[in-house]
C-alpha cells in the first residue's frame, strides 16, 4: 500500500471526545504535549445526548467528576443525561482543549514508525495514538428481531428517547440491565409493559444507610480491584443492576417479567419460560458490540478483542482508554476513568520511539 499524504503532525492524537478522551486530554495538556482530540460528532460527549431523555445517572454527582473540575451542584443528587453532556462540554472549554469536531476517524495505520490517522479527506500523523471511542459503540439487536412483523414498532435502546416513540398498547422491553429496567419503568406509567430478562444481574441498592452505593465501593476499595485480582475477575464476569430489582419492578410498577426472548412471529414474542405475549412495540435494550475494524494494528485477538495491559498494547505508542473493565470496574465510569487516564498519560510521557533503522511493526493484514 502506498503511504498516505499527511496534512498535519502532532505528538499525540486522541480518537474520541467523550469523557475518556477529555480525561486524557487533561493530562496531555498538563504535560505540554502537542495533541489533538478528533471527535466524530458536532459536540464533545455526544454519546450522552443520544441516550434517552429521562436518563438519570446511577452514580451520584460526587462520583462524576473528571480530573481538575468538580461536577457542579449537590454532590448527592443523580444528574441527568443533559447535565453530564453540559458538564463535559464545559470541561473541554475550561481547559481549552484542541478538539476537532465533525472528524470521524476512518482508519488508523502504522506508517514510518508512527501512525497515520485518516479523517475524511485529511490525514494526520503522530508517534502516539490513544483510542477513546467508548465502550458502547455498535447497537446489538438479536436475530429474532428479523421475525417481528412490520406492524410492530421496534427500536434499539439508543433510538429510544421517550414513551412517545412507541404506540399505545402493550409494549415489551428486552434486556435485564440498568437500561432495560429504567426504560421499562418509564413505559409502565403509560402502558402495559413487559420485560424479558435474559440473564439476571446482581441487584445492588442505590443507597445504603443514607450513603451512595459507590461510597461503599470506593471506601472498601472494590471499585479499584483490578482484573488481575481474583475478586476483580469475579466482579467483571457479573453485571450489576443498580437501584432496582425485578421484584420492585413487578410489584411497584406492574411490569410483567419473562425469561429470555427466544423467538418472534409477527407480533408474538415467545420466552424461554414458555410464556408468550402479543405486543405493539419493542425496545431492544440488548447492549452493544465494539467495532475496532478501522484500526490496522496487530493488537486484536481472534475474536476482535483488544489485547492490552491496562490499555497499553504491544504496538508501540498505541493505547486504549475507557474500555469496560480496562483495569477496574471504574474504568468506564465518569468518576474513575481518570485513574486509567493518568496511567496512560505516564506511559505517553515515558515513550521513546524506536530508532529509525528499526523496522516498523507489521500490520494485521
Ligand atoms: C445508558 C448508559 C448509562 C450510563 N450511566 C452511567 C452512570 O450513571 N455513571 C457512570 O459513571 N457511567 C455511566 N455509563 C457508562 C459510561 O460513563 C458511558 O458509557 C460513557 O459515555 C463512556 O465514555 P467514553 O468517553 O469512554 O465513551 P463515549 O461517551 O461513547 O465517547 C466516545 C466518543 O468517541 C466518538 N467516536 C466514536 N468513534 C469515533 C471515530 N471513529 N472517530 C472519532 N470519534 C469517534 C463518539 O462520537 C463519542 O463522542 C452509562 C452508559 C450507558 C450506555
């Protein structure tokens, strides 16, 4: 392949301007590095605005700050989606980070001992690149959705904004995580609502004896248990449901619960527990897949997962930040991403490029 013509050079390029990209930006600015954050959307932290209107954080404001700037307001409240987006935009402004908006990166490749990053019709080069494109990227919908009839309104949770998106009549939410529970509860105020729970998550109370759950996780050190510890490994294998329980949803909000949704035929959905229901609308709160196919570097395993140690890959100068359980439970959370950001920033500062005579790394194809 011929080399791409490069229009700009920087010490470091950060791909993604959400909380992870901004947190590493803070440290790079402190180091006086020449860097740029490339963000696909027209504003930083766009992923938050794309979530449903009534979303409330499960972490209280006390645990939602990035390095160097407190999350404003009562630390014990649970901020809304828009408050988070506003805070992150204010954060980028406060430190005057170089964020280039409307700049979706379509390729990252090794070239001349560094990296070329392609954005639309331009290309940048840098010795080091931090990929901070988020743990929740490509909406995943199970295949049975294809057998749902055209008269049923169906959407992934990323497309759901409010109950107005769904017709009146019986609705089904598929997915027993925090997203599925919050959306089912909201829908239950205006419609007969059903929830399919494929795998039960461990319910944890939002507050215990007047304190936020994350106070306990912080005070006991559990939030910082790493994937290398036995308890960290156990925790990473089990998702948690915060502030809700199946029982509460059924009793208080009248939501009818089912097992995993296993087949669809027109408007009829069947479940693992041998129940079935006819619905007018479905919200698939069935999670995400990560897509790093645009990164051409030998840092993925056979299943496409990033092979790394705390975000540092074997490809010199290529890092990831903000992955789920990158290092701890806190890695993909607002209040703790700063720990990994500080670590990656140290590695960036300590980086010494290989001598020019050494061969560049092989690429993955
Ligand atoms: C429904 C939901 C509720 C959550 N609630 C909480 C909570 O209460 N508390 C908490 O701490 N965490 C919560 N999280 C987890 C986490 O804080 C968020 O997912 C957060 O958005 C992750 O930040 P990020 O910067 O890693 O990724 P993102 O916010 O996804 O940001 C990644 C950015 O990269 C950009 N991008 C992607 N691809 C490219 C590309 N190729 N080129 C350029 N830019 C690109 C995107 O436009 C985006 O702006 C929640 C997550 C979800 C899904």
